[in-house]
């Protein structure tokens, strides 16, 4: 294990203000890193301290301001570390800029540490599929003998993984557009950057789709000629890069060192002048064609890191689905329940619906608004869903209007509780043996703390329903 003697982020002995605790361990990970590095730390968040019970023991011993941001905290600080969820136009960001403070993020701190070892970094982004692609990448690298650690925008702090990394490791990171902004502002980029897809999302934060897409594309623009970019074959000039390219998708390669595609149910690669069959798509153990594309992204990353085609052929079989991403969670009688809570945008919900036979799904959709258009989702629901059950939320009213415009007939709700929505969906699905699919197409805030809690409540409601029906069956037969 490499000893870390230097302080590449220059935090030792400095006053550092951490803005935003968050619920996915990023904030606590930053605090622990800074304390170990010898910094003086304060924390501030717009929510009360009671909103972070999972971080109570850490926050108890730190000075901080909760329920509001105060300029005096910025004035005290030498360095301000922003949670990626803090929008650039927030007052506290403007105060830090006006005072000419050094502004950092969890990822900028992490990237500089990795450059000290050095440790290779893979950054995977996209509107949807980045979590699945990151997990698949890590699994494939494990199977071909490349040691790696998985972190990023998935409920664990990348900084917590530093003690597990050596120069032989690869850090596999899921990166949101917010996190990318915190990197490219410092000229930092991974060794291998991958884009799963791009579609309309996060328009509650960005002024337009172009602004959102440009934030993601900025990571590719600063790659060097020795780096690698894994891109959809349909990627436009927006994604222009100096890096070596591997493309993926159907049809011939757009450009680059190699191309990955699916042909006659086989995962294939045009690589080093030859076309190779890597493995059968139906052996992946994953639901949906978009998951197969995520597998191509992971294969592309592995090739960029030096994996051999012969090793990949053995590595691409029988993957476990990532929780909350077209995850089959069980059956209640003849009805299957599938948790796709990570489908927080219409684009992702459409992909989830298209993974099933037309008319064989009762879809649970709706939630809080991110400014996305619902017209295509409504048309897809009309085509693929036997019935639609709505969850309450700030976006659901616009979704309802889109469903009416698309003339979707069987729409129920909105429901303010997950158990009620699940019960209604089951009653609609049970006579026909349909699948109940939670694929909301909206963010979770309002009814739920986050998408994970939404999925957990869906699974719990299905489990409770199974228990209740089992009890009723036993009573009737007694």
C-alpha cells in the first residue's frame, strides 16, 4: 500500500467550510478526509441538523450553521468545499467567489489524491445508465483481473476509498453533471471517460438541455491524447475530444480505435482490425436492451484499460442487476414486481417500459418535477402499459395532462402513499398476470427522501401485500 506523505490539496492547517451535508455520504466523507488531513472544519446546510440522523455522531462535534447559510462562515474559510447539489447561483457560492475563496468539491479533492499515486481513474456519466455501467465495469474488471474500487454518485464517498487504492488499482466513478462541473473548473479529468447516453433532464437546475449537455461534455473536451473516450456512435460534435475513441451502438463505427455493437443477439467488437463475438446478449442476466448498451460501455472501458478480447468473452455472463434499476424483487401470486426507481427522468422510464412486452405492465409513475417534457412518456405508456397508477408530486399534474392529451384510458390516482399505489397496481395486474413496474419518470422528493427510499418502500409494500394475501388465504382455508 502506497504511503500518502504529501498533501496535494493543501488543506493541512487551513480553515475549510463544507457546504451541504447530503444524504449519500459525500459530505461526511469530505469532513472525515479534511479532519485526517489536519484541516479546521465547519459545516453549513440549509436544512436543520435533525435532517441528517445518519451523520449525527459526526456533526455533533463540529462547529456549523444549519437552517441557513451565513456569510461569516465564508469569511472564516480559506477553502470552500461545495456539495454537488448546491447550484452555482446560490448565495453562498456568490459570496465565496466575491471573497476570492478557493472552491473545491469532493471529486476535485479525490482526483488530486489519485494523481499522487498515480491511480488510473474511469469516469462514467450519462443521463441514465451510469450507475449500471459503473457496476458492470467494476464487475468486468474484477473478472479480467484488474483490481478496482467503485465509488462516486452512488451512496458512498470516493474519499472513503482512498485507503483501499494502490497504483495498481483503477478507480471506477459514476459522475453526475454536477460533479463534472466541480472537476472541469479545475482542469481535472479521468484517464477513461464514458458517456452512456444523453437526454433531457435536470431542467430544474440548468437553463436548457444544451446547458445540461455541455456540462457533461466538458469532461470530454479536456481529455488528453493519451486518454480514452467511450462514446455512443451517434454522439455529435458536442462531444469532440482529443482522446482515443471507442464507440458503441448498432451499425458501423463513426470513428475511433474500435466499435462495439450488438448483432444477432451477440455482443461484438471491431477491435484491432478484426470483428470479434464477445458473448451472447441473453447471457448477461440483465433486463432490457438499454442494459445491453450499458454492458457495451463497460466492455469499452475494459478494452481501453488493456483487457484482452479472450478474457472479456469469459467475463460478460450472469451479472446481478443493480438495486433499483429494473430489479426483479419478487412475485405475489401471478404478478411480478420490478423496481426501477432510478428512472428519475422520462427518458429512463421509457427505456424501462420498452423492456417489457406491450400491454403486459401496470406502471407506477409520477413524482416531483425536474422540468422535463412528459409527452413521449405518455405516448409510451399508452403503447406499453395496460394501466397507469400515479404517485403524487409536483410533476404529476403535468404528467396527467400529457396522459390526457395522449388519450391514455386507464389512469388511477394520484396516490399519496406507496402501499395504496402498490395495492391498486396489484389489483389491476392480478387477473391477467401482468408485471407491476415502478418506473416513475420523475424525481422522488416530496413523498420520499430520495429515489432509494422510494424503491425501498415499493419493495416493502409488495412484501407486505404478499404477507397479507398469504394470511387471508390461510384464513379462508382454515
